[in-house]
C-alpha cells in the first residue's frame, strides 16, 4: 500500500477512533471517519494479546493485503483503522479475511462497485 494511503501518526489513529464510527466482527474491528481529502487512508492495529511478534506481523500483513486487494472498492475520502480482535486472523483462509473486510465496509456503506464508480466518473466527465 502506498505511503499516501496509510495512517502513520498516533494522532491520526486517535482522531479516527474518537470521531469515527465503529463496526465489529469476531475477527476484526473497523473504525471509520471522514478525512476531508480526495483519497482514502488506512491504518492497522494488532495488540500484544494476539501473540508473539511473528504472529502480530503475520496478522498485520494479511490484513493489509486483504485491504489492498479491495482498496478500489472503498469510497474515497475516509480514514480507516482496522483492529485485529482475534489470533485466528493468522490461520483463517485468506478468502474469509477478504469477505470479512468487505462485510464490514458494506455495513458502514463504504463499499462501491467498480462499474457504478466508472459510470459516475464518466457522467461527471461529460459535464
């Protein structure tokens, strides 16, 4: 994921957690807040209760990759913080992880289909 699409400072994470909306799943927690920018930024949190550093890094890499693969479907202009809630993230099938992220994004109405976005862009470019 490109640097411009990542949350990097603790204040950015705190703002999303404080001002944003939260949805839960047994594997993940998603916090969402608008960011007044034209692009979406993401941050990932894995606590020490998940396990050793190896397990935490594996969980972070898997979540980051799952979000990267669906990044084009996310409505622009929001900040996302994905928090790992279970150590199962390191062992569940990757497709389950992707489906979980899609489910959370749909619950907060941030999922858009690419064909819908393309038609909206083509209409706006005609005006």
